[in-house]
C-alpha cells in the first residue's frame, strides 16, 4: 500500500514509519514540517530505503498536500502530525488549533478529493478529560481541559464528521501516555531521565500523584497499524498500555535506575487545569487482535538505557530552542520551590 505518514519525523511517527517499512509491503511517504520536535535523525536507519520518501512541508498547505497525494498516488493517510505538549499549548494555544484542527481538515479534504481508501487520525486519551475512577470507552463524551486536548478533540470530531457526511473511510485511535527512545525531552519521562543523567533537578508538578497509563511506543504503533488495516470505518479505537502509575512513582523509579539521589526531586507549582488521572478501556482494539506486550518496567529500563547511550542525540536538543522553553515553563517554579 502507498501510505502517507504525516509527522513521520517526530516521536511516534518515526517509530511508525520504521515499523511499516520493516514489513517490506508498503511504500511510505513522510510529510513533516520539521519544526522543533521533528528530527530526521530519528529516521537515519531508513533514509536510503527504496520504499521511503521524505517531503518537508506543512499539513496546512493544501496545495502541497494535494501534490503529494497525486505525485505518489497515495492510497492511505496516517496523521501523526500534531502539536502535542500540554505545557506548550498553554503558552501558544493558537498554534495547536492551527495544526491539530485546521491541518487535520486539510488532510481530510484533500484525501477525500483524491479518493484515499483509508484515513487514520492519531489522537490521545486526554480528550476524555480527568477520570476520578473507571476507564474511558470510545463512546464516552469528550471533556478536554487544556488547549492541547481540546485541539485534538476538535481534530477527532472533524475526522468523524467526514464519515457521517461523505462516508470517507476514517478511523480514530486514542493512545495513552506513550514513552520510548527518540522522544523529545520536553515530555515527562525523557525530561526526567536526561535531567537525572545531568544531575539536574526533576521538576515534579503539584504533589506528583497524577496518574497516567503508560504505553510503550512499539505497542502504540502496533495498535495504530492494526486499526489502520483492520478497523471499521467511522470507528474509534483506544490504545492503552495497562500500566497505570503515579508520576512520583515513575520519577523515583528513574532515579533508582540511574543511581541518583531522591533529593533531585523538586515539587513545583502545578500547571493550570492539570488532569489528575487518565485511563482508557482498550477492549475494542483487543477484539481486532491487538494487545500490548511490553511490561512497563522493561520498557522504562530500555528507554533509560537508550538515553544513556545516545547523549549525542539529546544534548544538542537541550542546548538549543529547548533551553528557552524550559526556562519559561520551569524557571520561576524551580526558584520558588
């Protein structure tokens, strides 16, 4: 199949591109704007693959998207392109609305015009909002509480509207908190791992008791692949890892693994509207034959080791644009802690 993966130089996107190419059955075109978290080094292992093509560009550029679909005779689209970090969405909500809603709309419309046979929207469990108990199912109402989750909910609803209105063959996946190698160090696990390696403070929001369901990136990509090829059009599929942990427990596990003192933990002022708990029911996707296979302890250990062995990947990132962002988000918080 000839598949367009948008955002394929990012974290989940790059793992997905490599997975699809490994099957030796697909032609993959990667469309990525290469903004701050897009990194072609994530795809160095496949840069010369005969079934892989990279195109730099913005999913909001309708003319470009149309030309890519026509030139490469694209049959399916997997939309991994997104602005993804809650803290950044608080600082610049308009950017999130543009990419996550408008960009998704461009892909849907150009895909409909060209007649793609499958469109998958990669989304997040955060669209369900805070859950005090139980597990969110695909039929539950959306209750996003941050500009990020609201923008993703908007993209989801727009995607599903194309099934109702045009019978476009769309599918939506909603993954839980994903972790693994190559993740940009603004996110919780890579930030805390790299800070600990550098013997820097680990800024933990609030009381650290927020609960997240952790999903290894390889399990997430397997779920996306299963939903893309076997999901029913017009349907949503949750992808949960079944590894619910408190943030403080994960932080302590990272410190223990790296033989660092607990004194590096620093409780800082919580971010506005910080959801306490996410948890999703993935039985619908399991009925298609998918199941997570990476235990959290094993996945976290592998991830920590990767960052230890690939300092040349993340140190340049943390010394560049990231530094200004980090100071804006955590500078005063750490001073006041």
